[in-house]
C-alpha cells in the first residue's frame, strides 16, 4: 500500500477536486487559469501558478498524480513537507515560465507570418503557412484539397485568409495545463537521490533502476519535442523544463549542504 504524506495527499486532493468540479459543474477553468501566450489578451501572470493544478481529463490527471503518489512520499519523508512543497511549486512554476518564453518566441513567428500572409495572400504562402502551423480544426487532406483549388482559382483568397485567421486564433489561444512540469521534476529528484532503486514497469513487466528510467523518459521527451508531429499536443518542453529546474535546485541544495537533503 502507498503511505501518503501530508503534502502529497493535499496535492492529490486539490487536483482531483478541481477536475471533479469542472466535470460536474460543466465548466472549463483552463481558459482562465491555464498558461496563455504572453501577448494574448487572456494572459495573466498568476497562470504560471494555477496551470499546474488543472488537467484536461481523467487520464491526464491519473498519469500525473500516479507519479506523485509513487515518487512523492519518499522525497517528502527525506526532505520534510516544507521543502518538498517548495520543490514542487518551484519546478512547476519554473517549467511554466520556461514554456512561456519558448511559446512566446514560437508564437511571435506565428503572429508575424499571419500578418504577412493577410497583407499579401497567395497560394504558395498559404501552403507554407498551413504546413508550418497545423490546427486541430483542419486535417491536412482538407487543407491539401483546398490548396489545389486555391491554385486554380484566386477567388478562394478570402477563404484562405479565413483559414489562416482560424489557425492563428486556434493556436494562439490554446492554454497549457497540467502538473507535468512539477511531476518530471519529482521524477528527476527521485532518480538523483535514489538512482539504484529498482522499479517495476507495467509494460513490459520488468525491473529497471530509477536512473535509467528517468534517463529514457528525458530522452523520449527531447526526441518528441524535436520531432513534433501535427497531432501532438503534449507540452514536451514543459516536461524537460521541469527536469532542468529540478536539477538546478538539487545542485544548489547540494552545494549549500553537501548533499541533496
């Protein structure tokens, strides 16, 4: 049985209660409390704190909170509740801020490309734009079909502008939510404090040392971020940012005290 510690228990409760409220009251808190593009009219600084307590559904919540449940208690027992909570919040907030910086750079290009296309709409730039910025509202087969028609008939220009505006609004207003940044920080901390602890995988059911598991997790997230596909809406960079922030915190604590404790 899992032996819950105070902070871990409260983290689980808060996240579960918020998802339950959204579900039963049929409200979506993400547009207000999720992290938005810095120059979005929906952006507020408090979102770097609130985003990490919201999840997009049961499976998103389960995957994050299961990791907190498994790895969090041992860290909290070693560090104490105050230090564990400090670590969890700093990694989560730090991951959100780093994501915001990268997101702002990426969406700055999106904004510029959108303005350039609207100023001079044409089939070639439409093709480049729609293959660079993919929206969940449009599948690529529909886009390819429309682009062929646009090449043959310039009267489709107004529709092309509408598509570009839709893609821009869709991408720029998607909030980022989830505790993954803090969770990946917890995973890294566990691997650094207890590197040779053997964990049993579910698929396949084989034992693996914590340090190797976290290494493969990190490598997978890096690969997924570099080779991102159009249908991938996971904030892989947030996961990597959580691990980076965690590494910096642990090295700082080690320097201050001679160990991670």
